[in-house]
C-alpha cells in the first residue's frame, strides 16, 4: 500500500509528527509537500487527489487547520472518497464501509496523539465491500 501525506504551512508540525511516528512504526509514507510548489489548501488537495487517482491503492492524508475545505474539494474529484476524521472509530469505519482513500485532519481540531491514532486506524482498516460497494459505485459515478 502506498501512503502519501501533505499539509498546509500551519499544519506542518502535526504532519511532521505523524511522518516520524509512522516511520518509527515501519510504515513507508511519502511526504508530497517535500517536493511540492502547492501553497494553498486548494492546490494541495488537487495535488494529493491527482496522485491518488494516478496510483491505484494509495491512501492519502491531508492536514489543514480545520479539515473542511480539503474534504469538500477532494470529494469533487473522480474516484476519490474523502472523510474528515477526528476519532479512531470514524477513521476505521470510513475505510471499512466507504473504501475511503483520503482522510483529512484538522490540526486545530485534533491533538497529536489522537491524529496519529486516527491515521493508524485508517491505514490498518480493510474494506468490507459487499453491500457497501453499491454506495461506492454510486459515489464514483457522480464525478
């Protein structure tokens, strides 16, 4: 599984904490902000979603101050299903039931450990498919 992360300037500290923690736990994660020229959350979101669209099976994490704009923008992109999460259960279940490939964290909403736990729950969760696939197909047909 490929994992990418990106954040706006105000959320750099949380992104770096998550990157280090995941690296220490032997996850391989690519920091798109390291080579990005994107400055606004709109540009960041489009960069991340394009990457996910071009690399099937990729899971992505976007971090900004409140986690609302990237959630809205990402869900307007074809084959992207995004969720704003602030607790482990939601992070896990959004992937299990919605096959979410992008989560958005608000750095002013979640603390560091909670954010890390959300990310780990999201990354570990499998997709249940079955009856949920009907919704996923419908969502993907909207864009």
